[in-house]
């Protein structure tokens, strides 16, 4: 991946949660278009690290940049612009259950400055087709399976053509076959759009089947696992 540039860079970053240090001296880079995994035990600090990516937890010590934004010197007015560069996939979906699939996506586009209705409709059609939900436009989330809801969440994450997708346990609530389907979608997005993806997961079988570089959170540190393929997952 030498032809790509650094998208995320953390150098000697200390991350705090409730005034206590959660992770110390964190240093790693993520390249444009890279796919990698974030692993670690529950409570190890993975969520704290992820929350620094979209500036929910501020970076006050060390140096950190993401998608061209300096996290240490990020102003409050810049946070919405940073977040438009990111797509976030939550384990618990966080969908609006009283709105259709289309309305869930349209809400995000309107909130992020898409004023033209036809442009919004076209973009929604594109992302729903890409995740295999072209026929679910008017479906409500509570009438969808867990896998379909996660596909909708992925579609939502893709709306603004993010440089980086942060997937927080995207298969955690899904059965093995559905988990494999979700992985195939993420791998396709990674390869076809050159979108970097960092995926937090406890599913080591998925990692074995789709090897990529691993960041391991352990003992308040972030370690790069050795002996792991550093390119995108194999098909």
C-alpha cells in the first residue's frame, strides 16, 4: 500500500476517560484504503480510542490527525466537518425505528447539507443498491432482520463517501452466515471505493478468514500484531 498516503496518524497520544488514563503513548498509522482490525478485551480501551476518532473524547496529549484534521487543535466548529469524512457503523444500529429506510438515510443527508431532493434520492438509491436493500426503501427497521438493519447502517455510513469507516462490532449481534455477508459488503466497499475501514471485533474466526493488519488494545497500550498480512482482506 505504499502508493497510498497516511489517513490516520497517532503519535505518543494519551487518551483519558473520566479523567483517568485509558490508553498511554498510543502510536500508529492507518493508510488510505487500508482495512484493519481493532481487538482487545471488553474494557480494554477500544471504545475510548474509537471515540477520539470522531472527537467525542478530545486528544490533549501527543499528536493525532485524521482525514486532514488535527485532533489536538480541533475547534468545536470543525467537528461536524470531520465527522462528514467518517462513516460510523454501530453494533446496536441506532436507527430511527419510526422512519423508513429511505427516511433514515434522507435524515442524514439533509442534516449534512444535501439541499437538492433529487440528489438525495439518487444517492440513497445508490447506497441501498450497494448493500442489497434496493427493494427495502419503504421498509421500517423494526420489520427488517438484524442483517438487513446492519446493511442499512452500512448504507448510512456510506452516504457522504467517507474516507474512513469505523465499524464497532458490526457483526456482534449477528449469526455466522449473516456475519459473513456483512464482511463481504465491507470488503467490497474497501476495495471498490478505496475506503479505509477499521473494524473492532471479537470474532477471531472472521479475522482468520479475512486476514488484515491488527491493532491490539492491551494493558493500556495499542500494539500492532506481528505476522499479520497488512494489505486488505483476501476474498
